[in-house]
């Protein structure tokens, strides 16, 4: 490890966030693209499931960005 690299958990978290930002920036070479908004099936069952995943009080809750 070089002297300018950090090994703390905070540095690792910052590096992960920077990488995510780079991948979402269309002007960055690491841009991977992402879809805007919800792109599910649109059926009632699908929309209800999506709403439950966004509700932090529900057991199906998944924070945005987690798969």
C-alpha cells in the first residue's frame, strides 16, 4: 500500500461512494448508465411490492440501490 492510500473504513466507504458517483456520471469513463425512475412491470401486485420495499416499516424494505 502506498503512503497516500488510506485503509480506514471511512476511506473505504468514501471510495465506494466515489465509484458509484463515477458510474452514474455520463461524462465519466466508468459510466455504466442507470435507469431513471421505477421500471417494473406496472401491475398492481408489482407496484404494491415496490411500495413495500420502499417502506422502512415493512419487512420487505430494501434501501434504494440495494439489490
